[in-house]
């Protein structure tokens, strides 16, 4: 097996177009990814094909062209803007005589550099091990021999089988640790529910300005930079809104085109903050000419993790790069749909906070709910949500609960219990 590429190594990039409808701008994002990983691109090989070649992914002629670029530039790594099979990686490394990295491996490398928290490092390692488990055969044919030596002769497991078993054990250990971290996060979410504090999650395409907006709103010192995946670990801060309202604001990892499924699975726990949020702030780079495609990519990932139905407000950021002023767009019902601001200069931020406060006042329900003695499960759900402020029991054994909770949670409980739309008596 060849050594992992180091920062500053010379890299030959390969970008093949298979679908005429695929945006050519993906190439610019690929180059940004490579530079974010710390590699130095010395050559770019492009081409087009109808389908990938089963042996080299590219045709034999194109593979020889790439090999010539590797030799002329003395490149240490070839990076493909595509997902390669283990056998394709093995064949290409044998041909190029250097390390070959596909898009998934490249993003994993960036994530490994960016992870800072214990949870983030565990999630990255889990994704790396799952990716590695399918590639153990690459460059290690000598490991297919069985173990030898005194006491180890005869039937036994090969070195590859040993490595696979050790990988499986390590993956199980990491999942166990992540389960403990997830339980701690669940306890934190339950505590916030009991404190009646809504959660707002920042989501968006990578480099859209989420961390800059997070720092502007909360005065935090989260690392932000003009690069892909500058922030990886989730950060939560209390955000004070006008009129004595408070919410918990969560900054999450940015999304990207063709995000590897292993990464989505590994970071599902982190994205749970998004799934459990009362409101999503979808930060969009208003200056990016690909903003509509980026917006669709983010919504696709949100649907994949089950957060497609969470209420969403679109934040069009980086107005300082456009010739238009800040503002807020409302729909026909008076709900916020789009906010135009600049997280860098602060233009439009105060107006946005005022509108956000109005949004949460409208999204809360507060009143009295009467439950029959047979509706104990509904009562338990409301207590679990931290929605019950006081309770009394009448002579018939019915419960009378004063509740306050987000409208979305109330409607979910009401529908599960089969209660009518007029079941809640508004508090005076």
C-alpha cells in the first residue's frame, strides 16, 4: 500500500464528464476540494465517456495520458473527482506507480484535518474505516498468505482476514462510543425542551457563510475561512432575541454535491441537531452563480436524513458582494420565506433578529388541554416534551393540562392522539 499524501504534495487531477447535463462548474469545486486538502494541483486531465471503464474507470488511452502527466510532473498522487471501485484503484496505482485517491477519500482526508472535538474525530474515523474495509486488498497481495511459524502452521486465517476482523472490532468500538455521545446529546436536547428553549439549526452548502453568521449572531469565536469544510464540528450557543426571547443556535457541517453516503451515515448523529430543530436557517451564498443547484443539493441531503419537513427560512448571505440592500421577503400568510443580509458586514442582521422573534411568538401554542383517563400516553408525551406547566385532575379522573410548546410538536401529538383541531383552549 502506498503512503497517504502529505500536505503540499503535487497532485494530478482527473475530471471526467459522463452526463451532458452535469454542470461543468463541478470542476471548480473539485479544485477547491483538492486545495482545501493541502495538495498542490500540477496538472488537470479532463475527458468524457458514456460509461466508466470497469478496469481503469477511464479508457486505456486516457490512463496512459494520466501516467505521462504523473511522470513528467513527478506527482505523488492522482486524485479523481469520482468514486472508484477498489479494483479500479488497485489497477490505477499499479499503472501510475503512485497513490490514487477518489472523491470519497479526498473528502475523508479533509474531514480528518478539520475534526477537533472527540465526537467529530470518532465520526471521521468511523467513515474512514468503513471506506478502508472495502480496500484492504489494494497493494497487499502478499497478505493473502496464511500465517506461518511455530504453533501457527496448518489451517488458519490469512493476514487479510485478520485485518478485516480487527477493522470490524474497531468499528464496533467506535459505534459504542458514539452511542454514548449520542445519549449525552439526547439529554441536552431534553433539557432544552424542559427549559422551553427552541433550537435553530444553521444548514447550507459548504462555504456559504454559516460560521460567519453564527459568530455574528452569538459573538462566538468559531473558526471560519473562505474554504470548503472550514468548520466540521457542531457548535451550540444561546442566542438572545428581542423581547426577552432565547433560542439555541446550532452550527453544523456544510453540505456538498455527491456527498459520500458513508459520510452521511457517519455524521447522522451530528445532523440529529438538524433533525430535532424547531427551525432551519438555510444559508445560501447569494453571490454564487450556482446557488440554485447548491440549494437543491442541501434540500436533497435534508430529505435523506429525514429533516425535509422541518420549517425552513432561507438566508441569502454575502450581500456585500452584490448591488442590493438587505430585506425580508414574506409569503401570502405573513411568514418569513427569505432574508437578505451580509454576515460579514452585519447589514440586515438586526432586522432579521426582529423577524425571528416574531416567528417564534407565532410558532408557540399556549393553552389548556383536557385529556380523558384513557389518554395517559398523550399525557406522558407532553411531559416528555417538557410542555406541561401545571396540571389538575377533576372528579372523573380527567387531566387538565396547561401546556406550552412549539406548534409543530403540538400538531404531531394531537394527530397521534386523534384529538380535534379545537381541543386546545387558548390561555388568557
